[in-house]
C-alpha cells in the first residue's frame, strides 16, 4: 500500500509541478525544495492542490508545515495517516 501511495504522490508531483520527468525518476527521499525538485512556496500550493485532487481530501491549514514537504516519503506518511483516519474500522 505504501508503494502505491508513494507512486501516486510522485504522479501528483509531476502533474502539479508540470515536471518533465517520469514519476519513477523521483526518489522517495528526494527533497522537494532546493537542490531536489526545486519547488518554491507557490509550488507547495500546487502540490497541495494536486494531492487533494488525487487522494480526495482537503489538507487543513494547520497541517501545512514545512517538514510535510521535505520529501516524497514525508508526504506519503502524511497521506497514509489521513487515509487511515478516513477508513471505517470494523
């Protein structure tokens, strides 16, 4: 499940940031800012919009922290937690 979510995160990054690379070329620990994917604060908003569309939930303002955007891995962990909260328990 984690690999599926990570792949969907990478796809959302490529689409949201209009990157000219394959999602598979993004490493799980690649930085989204600076030397990594070179995202900026405007790109962070595009990332949020792309993830909200891909996974069907809204990212709350209080959840928007810089460490959330460290890497694909941190975004994947966040999304796993959010999806777990949405899943009904039996």
